[in-house]
C-alpha cells in the first residue's frame, strides 16, 4: 500500500505545476512517507466536476460490504480529493457530487474514516445552506 501512496503523491504532483501555481497543497505524512507539498493551480470547471464525481464514486465504494477492499476505495478517494484541492475547486462542486451519490448518514459514515479531508470534511458534514 505504501507504494500506492508514493505513486499518488507523484501523480498528483504532476497534475498541478506551472506558472500559475500558488503555495501548493500539503499532503500529510503517511507511514514511511514524509509530509509533501505539491504545486497547486486552478482547474477548469470540467476538471473539478470530474474529480468530485470520482471522489464520490470512491466514497460510495468504500461503503461496500465485505469482501470489498475498502483500502483501495480509501486511496482512490484520497487521490481524487487531493487533485480536487490542488486544482483549487469550489467545495460546492464536491457537495453536489457527494449529495447525488450518498445519503447524509452514508456521508457521515465515510467522513468518520476520511480524516484526510480535514476542514472540508467538516463542512460537508454540516447541513447545506438553504
């Protein structure tokens, strides 16, 4: 699994560079891998929607019962979330994608395991503004 995380860091790092990059997105350390900051650059609306949809699919997959491999869905969700954040996408896009695929209860269940989402996860767990 550690090799997968390294591949994720490298892949997401390659998504973002360029002249429009800002201070980047910090990926917390994991196992033997140190904390890493990758460049960040605003993504297109299509990129943001695609990453939000991919994240919501992985989050739904995480809830599949045994013998599902939840670790794979966790890694996939983390990759998509990191890309979403590196592209500086609006959290409202993620909220819409997740709300189409998960119930409020399912979302709270997933967020209990997806600590990597930090403040964004806490915002998603709150009732949407009316």
